[in-house]
C-alpha cells in the first residue's frame, strides 16, 4: 500500500515537473513574436528561438505574426464632390513592428486598420470630382498611405503599401454616363453636320461669285474684242460702203443658215426684199469690179 502511494506521488511529481518545464521553456518560430504577461501585466516579448519563462507567473498572452499581413478592404460606395456614386475597394500590406502597441494600443489592429483605410478612402475620394477620381488612382493611393501612416505607427504597425484594386462608377451612374455619352456623340454629329453644310454653302457661294466674276471678265473681254474688231474693220474699209454691205450680207446669210439648222425651228421667215438686197449687193460688187 505504501509502495502504491509512493508511486502515485512520484507520478504526480513527474507530471508536475513536465508541466513546469513545458510552461517555462518556449520555442518561438521564425516570423512570430509572443507577448508575455507576468501576473496580468506586460512583462516581455519573446523573439524567435528558445525562451525561458517563470512557470505559473509568466504566461503567453498574445502570439503575433511579424511577416507582412495582407488586409482586404471590402468594396464600398463613395460619393464624389459632384454627387456621383462610385464603387471602390483596396488591399493593404502591413507589418507588425511593435507587438506591444499592436496588442495594447487597439483591440483588433487588423480590423482597425481596415476601417481606417475605408473611412480615409471615402474622405479622399469625396473631395474629388468623378472624372478626377477615376483617373487619379496613383494620387489617391499616395494620399491614402500618407494619411494612415501616423495612426498605424501608434498601433505598432508599418503600412508597406496600399493598392486601389478597383474604382468604378455604380451601375446607375454607368447607365447615366452611357446616356450622356450617347447624347454627346449625337450633339457632336449634329454640329459636324451643320459645319459641313455651312462650309458647303460657303464654297457654293464662293463658286457662284467666282463664276460671275469670270463671266463678267469674259463679257468685258468679248466686248473689247468686238470693239477692236469693229475698229479695225472700220479702219480698213474707210469711206467705202461696198465691203461693209458685203460683210453685213454674209453675216445675215450665216444667221439665216443657223436658224434653219435648228431642230426647234420649223419655219424661217425671209424678208420680202431679200432678193433685191442681194441683187443690189451683187450689182455694187460688179460695178466696183
């Protein structure tokens, strides 16, 4: 009986020793840091490797990952300065640089930094108009990282990068933009058509003006040529009437021939004294000959 009691005590002592060693010796993996509390108060931060604690007085209160943490910021609606609704989301890369501040400075640093990014993003985009917000992704990213950097340091975090995953108009805004774009295209088409008609009218008027100028110049030149021709004929004939009568008769006969050749002309009226006129003309030529 005493032997069994002694064995039980030995086993109990052995179990106590094993538990004590297990509580006093801790192996921290690479990429992690553990926060140790002693009697409910912060005592130390365990680095990667083998660490010794005082059993039953010290306890590991928090285990933190010191590698880069990826935080996905959910999509949210943001109203721009010109009252347009856009959808945007982001992704952040943060790193725990001060485990003590990370666990004692805020309840949940991941949720805190995620909400900080959401509110700051709404504030930044709300100061922009729609076109500026859609085309200024790098500017928004830089301002966002700068705005949350101080708060992140207070929480023992370093913001490595903040990337805007998507920024786009809401569905209702997209439909409105499509209607606006269609209206703008129709307006430009109407303006282009009107400009084309205007240019065509201007060119047509200029063509008529140029044609009128050319016709006037041609008539002036023809009149000058006729005047010169008459002057030369008058100078050549002088006081003699025979050549003048001959030229007039020739012109008269040519005009009658042209009138007779016309398709629309079915009747040619000859003057009653044509025979006498020709006879007188021939007689005069004969006398002069």
